[in-house]
């Protein structure tokens, strides 16, 4: 009987699969940290009040990357190269989702529309991150090695998601609602395709490392395809709606301070 708990336990208990899992996670978080740092530096004057929050978002992502590397170090492991087909961030960029890295490398001020694109991209991807961290927490939250790290990251991801909801609703009230809705739909529909591709690639690599039988690999692939079909035929809407969060000003001046890295 396959369950997310047994699957993640198997991945986390094997050094080689744990090494790949943490390397993929650390790489993605580091990319997110760089992106947010650049966006904070380039945000337009009309939205400068967002800069400290975007900076905090980037600092959290950098922290998460360090946490995953620290988990590797505790096991006496080094990061390994991330297979291109598992690079979630870059695969989204290739589909034109979010702000392109080429644009962020230029020292040119962003527009309000650019910030909407950034926040819409973040709202969708942070939903995915929040859901995945919640699943990981349910699967291995009691593990002494990873539980504390996952709990810390999960709380941060929930804060990031709340911040995206609140700021997009604030911009919608200022007359940007149509642009925001279009951007959210475009991002959500592209994200579910990329998430399917990355999930299949990660499971393929894990299967080889853990020597899974063909029937297990096929069953997991079928589950991934099934989730994609659910999201394709309406499930994606959950990633594109906007509701005022319970956590207000989640990345503001009085938000929790950055916790120390393990």
C-alpha cells in the first residue's frame, strides 16, 4: 500500500535519495532568494513600501536553502548537481512565467505590471510550496532529523502565501483586478504542467536510486498524472483565487524574526 508518509520516509531514510531531495530543494530555494533580492532592489517608486517585504521573502528563501544544506551536512553528505528536468524554477521561466532572469539582471526599474506578474507567480508557487510542506510535515514531522526544519519552513511558506494574497488584493482594489486575474490564470495553468513534469522526473530519479520495481514506479506515475488531470479540469482554480488571509502583514515590520539555521 503506497502512502505519502511511507514514500517520504523511504526517500529520507536512504542517503542517496535524501541527498538528491535536499539538493533539489536547496537549489530551488537559493534561486528564489536571488530573485526576490533583485526584485526588491528594482521595485518601482510607487510600490517602494513592498521592498522590505520582498527582501524578507528573499531572506527566508535563502534561509531555507541553508537549512537543506545543513541537513545534508548532518548526514555527512554534500549537495549533488540538480538534474535539469527537476529544476522547477527554470522550467517555469522557460514557459514565460514570472519575471525573466535576464530582466532581473539588468539595473532597470520594474513597472507596476512587473510587480503584479511577480506577486501572481509567487501566489501560485507559494501555494504549491505551502501544500507540499504541509504534506511533508504530516509525513515526517515527528522525525528528529528533519521535523524541526520542515516545521520552520512550512510556517514561512504559509507567511509567504498570506503576503501574496494580501498584496494582490490591495493592488486589485487600486484598479488592477483584471490584470491580476489574467496573470493568476496564466501562471496556475502553466504551473500544473511544470509540476507534473518535475514530479515525474523526481520520481524517476528516486526510483533508480531506491531500486523501485516497475509496478511501483508505474503506480506513482499514474498518481501524478491523475493529480494533473484533476488540476487541469478545475483544480487549478484553487491556486488562482484570492481571499484575505488570517495572517495579515505576514512579512511586515512586526512579522516573526528569522529563526536561526539548524
